[in-house]
């Protein structure tokens, strides 16, 4: 009996989807399949199997070293795995866990048609889901919502930077943890927001990316020139949250792979240290529906938002400081929160106002009514970003939290300030009982340790600012 059968991990629909994967692999001449797993940072990792091994991989998964779950963004392991073994007994001695392909996610990569792609979920060898797996955490949040009669839809607006790659920095001295960043050049000078001539200058690479994204069946809506130099935005139709998170993971990976193949460098870092560039954000649109697909955020009797939407919004604002740890999980992301910058600096909401944290969109009775959280950065892990929004919104509904009046002057309205640093956001998360109950005590402690390890490395470095400020004067 296979691992999948022994632990009841597939229903009839999944088994049928697995058979369809094998049929397509044979008919389309696929040579290899990438079994990809999204780690704690939202970075795809995994192994590649040859086509002849696809059936076995679908039945039994593949082994991954459990230290993958213990690494910060530099790939440094943050636990003494040969001592205490990490946060869970199953990880002692850097033991393996298994990643099991989700056959519903199968695609053939348009830029590498010999390559199939499957997204995986993480399980321990005893068959239990790995609670530190971020995709499993979103599933857990969605199951909680479903138990209350809700489904969760999300739409994505993601900004990022596209540069021409000048020097990939592949000399031996450039290797490290992390290595030397590549040398790049701008593709546009920027500061001509939505200008057609700027779009035309980027058309060759944007067309290449469009063909790749549409070839993956991602629900692309638009490609736009953003405000800053070499900055663009891609937007996507709303989808059920798990599909939407999967799409975000694949989109980011696809853009980076395709750009690199054509001599470009794509970066989803919030604010690159390049003169004159602007910060990038990830605006997450969200709504709840009932069992029949009706949008529960739609207002009645001339109101924009329903009572459900207002309470959900109240939860987002109440927990905004803790939620920042998931929506903005990098040190760099906090460079974005500046007054009068089209990015929020405090926990307020407004109607179609781009200076607030949560922007309410739609019209009374409009089936597309939704909330747009503008807190996120494009480097956020999609599963944790969406799961945290859902958990905190559901808490607002359960406790009937009120969001207060809409803010017409978002940078003057009295409200809780957003964290000014990742350390501040992590402290807020550490104290948040709702997050600990929703994600689990062990998960929150594990996440805090990972991110605090990054902060410790950052604080140990002497910055260029310090060198310029103190080296000569003292």
C-alpha cells in the first residue's frame, strides 16, 4: 500500500487527477517533473524526478531534509539539529519529512516544455501533516472558516522591479550566505506612472512574461507601469484563497526564472538599495462568501459594507500590528511605511482611499464589494499572509469588533501606528493570543525564532550608514 493510500490523503477526485497527470506526462513528452514545496519564506524548494518515476512520486512522495524548515532567508539553520533537534521531535538528527504532490496543481512550464511542475504538501513519515508547513496552515484557516459557513476569496495586486542583468556575480568570492547581489541596470527612469511610452519600453520583456504567466493558466488581468524606475505591477482575478496563494507562489517563481533566462533580473524585494527606486507593495483583496457563493461583504439599504464585513474589518485593524509579521516579514519591508507615500503608517480604513491600511471598494449592492489590505510586501509568504488575514478577520466577526469611522485624512487620524520594524512586529505577534490559538503555540514560537535569527544577523553587521557617520568624525 502506498503512503497516500495508507494515510487516506487522496479522495476520488485527487486519484482521478493523479491519473490525468500521468496521462499528460506521457502524451506531452514531459521528461522531468519538479516537485515543489513552498518553504516558510514562500520560496519554492524541492526535487526533480524523471518522468518514469512520476507514478511512484505521486503515490509515495519524496523525502526532504527537515532542516529545510529551520532555515532563515540566508539558508542558515536556526536550531542545533544534532542537539535538541529543533522544535519538534520528528526533526531530531535532521530526519526526513515527505512532500506529497497535489495532482490538481500540475502544469507544464511554458518556458521549459520538457518540465512538469507539481506543488506539494508536507507530511511526517507517520502520516501527520507537518504543522510548520505554510500551505497546511492556510488549509487549517480555511477549514476553520468553512466550519463557520464561510469561504474565502482573494485577489492579488503585486508590484515588483525588473532590471537588466549586467553581472550575475558568479566569482568564487561572491559566494556566501547570502551571496553578492547581481549588478543590474534600470529599464526605465520611472516617475511617469502608467505612461504608455514607458510601457512600450518594457514591452519585449513584459510580453515574454505574459506568455509564460498565461501559459500557466494564471488569472492575469493587467500589467502596469508603476511609479518608480523599473517598477511594474501585475494584477490577478479573485480566486478561492488556496488557489490564489498557489498562483502567487508560482507567479513569483515563474517571473524570476523567465526573466533570468532572457538576461533580466526580477526582484520582489520591497525596497532595493538602488538609487531612486520606490518601494513595492502587495495589495490583497479579500471577501467572504456563504455556501452558495454569495458575497457576504455586500452592504444593504444603501450601505457599502455589511455588518459581517465591518466586523471582519474590525478584526484586521485590531490585530494589524501582529499581522504585519506575516504581511511584511522582512527587515527591508518596513522601509515602505512612510507618511504621505501611498503606503499606510497606521491601522485605519477608508472608502477608496489609497493612504489607509484597509481600503473598502465597491458600491452598495455591488457583488464585487471587497476589502483591500495595503499592508503587505511582495516578498510575503502568500499562505501565511492570507491565513493571518482570515484568522484575524474571523476573530473580528466572532467578537463583533467595530472598525470605527472611515478615515478621510489617513496620515492625521488618531490610530495605532503600524510597526516601524520587523522586531516590533514580531513582539506584537509574540503577545497576540488570537494568533497563538489560531496558528498554534509551537508554530508561532518557531516563526519568531526564525525571523529573530535574521534580525540578529542584521544587527551584527556594520552598515554603510554607520561607517559614513562615525568613521571619520570620531
